[in-house]
C-alpha cells in the first residue's frame, strides 16, 4: 500500500526545514572561509553553533528548525540578543521549496534531484544577496546533480532524457547553451560599456540551471529572472532616488566614490572574458578541480598556480562595498528557475498557440 501524498508532504516539509538549518551554516561559513579551506572541511568543521553576541554554544533545543526560533522569539536564550530573521526565512524557504517540488513531481527521483539542486540555489541566493558572490562549490554541486539525474534517466531509457542526435546528453547541451547565453551577455556588455556587465558566478549558475531544467524551461527562467529583477530593480532605484532627492552633495560624493572604485579595478580585455567563457562552456574548470581532488600532479600544479589569483580575488571581494543601487543578478536567477519549474511549460504552450506555431 502506497503512502498518501499528505504523508510525503509532511516528510518533504520537515526535510526542507532540516536542510534549511544546514544551509544557514553554509551561508555563514562559505563566504568567510580561507582559500586553502575546502568545502568539505568548511561544512564538516566540528565547531558548534554559537551566539555571535555572547559566544556561548547553542544547545540541541536551540537548534530545532523553525520551532526554536519562534519559541525563543528571535532572541538568544543566554544573553537575550536578537537573532537575525534570515535564519528563520532560510529554513522556511527551503521547507516550502521542498514541499512545492514534492507536490509538483510526487515522491519521485525527479523530486529528490530538484530538492538537492534548489537547496544549493537557496544558499547561493542568500550568499549572493549579502556578499555579491556565488561560491563555485554550490554551482558545481547543482551542475553535477543535474547531470547525474540526466545520466540515470538515459540508463533507464526515460523518454524525457533521451540522447540528442543519438549521442549527446540533454543536460550537457543545456548547460553549454545556457552558459553560452550569459557569456554572450558578458561579451556584449563589455563591448558596449567597456566593463564587465556580469560576474562569472552568474555564468556558472546558468550552466547549473541548464543542466537540470529542460532547455525551454531554462531559457524561460532567465526571462522570469529579468522580469523579477526589473520589478525589484526599478522599485529599489525609485526608493533610492526618493531618499536622496535634494541631496546634491551626497550624489557628488557617491559619484566620486564610484569613480575611485572603478579606477582600482584590474584591467580586463574582451579576449580574457571570451577565454573564461570558453573554459566554463567546455567544463575545463570542473575537470581541473576533479583532477586536483584525485591528486593528479598536473592539475594540482595548476590549482597551486591559480591560488594567488584566488586570494587576490577574495581580497578584492572583501574590499568591495556595494552601493544602495547595486543589485546582484544571482538571486533573480534562482527565483526565475523556481518559477520556471511550475510555470514555464504553460507559458511556452501559450506562446506557441498565440504565434500559431503549434
């Protein structure tokens, strides 16, 4: 006798809340780790959670997802200092995401794969929102899960995962195509404005989304991301303009600070952007990382050569102070991908009927 869907819904919500508690730790630790610290060391470090105000370790009762936060009324049990609401919303968002995916796909392998990927995307959402970076490990994890799900579908002869042209996995084609879209945006932005219009983290995030979602859904997710970003971006700009009206001096200072910040940036060329894009589209970065993890000498040497550049990049990110109108695009991509899972197919079918293509 199969378990009712309500049972699986409860399991999905509880699993999502527990996963959200783990993601809170990842969101805190990943942006603050040193270059030499791998993701496994960072996430498996046995140090217990503690209050940043009184530095006392939290008990098991203080770490129950959702329940502890509400029971403690968003305050530390020891010193009564306030706890950021971000911890609650990460757990609630993950629980809600898992529940929505379970109700959409049912208790299937698809649901498990999508939950794993969106757990990584939720962490990327909050890290990018606060630090304007997306850790490579999150994008790589989401990419590998998407490819693994597709490979399993190929092995099981699932029609949705049939090889393209008889030899190419759908996930690889989608990853390359979606990464290519964002590399093109990078090249176009640099050509028009002579500066990088989009970070490499967004390219890698697009690659991961393209590996999991069918190509049509992935492309629609980018349209959703632009739409959501436009709404929030215009609202934020309007609010910033309202706050700074009549303050010409503040505007002048802000302009000078932006000029100085741009002057400190290392020069970049169109060829460098194209080369980086080609590396991501050909998965060279992942191949080197896997080979280095397997202790292959050549790959280890490449990683060591890139270590100083990674440290300089982290220092530059630490020095970067986003202004009130700076908006990271990664969170909108995550929101667009989530919307696409549920609404993209309907939108595509509507457009095909409207345009008389079907």
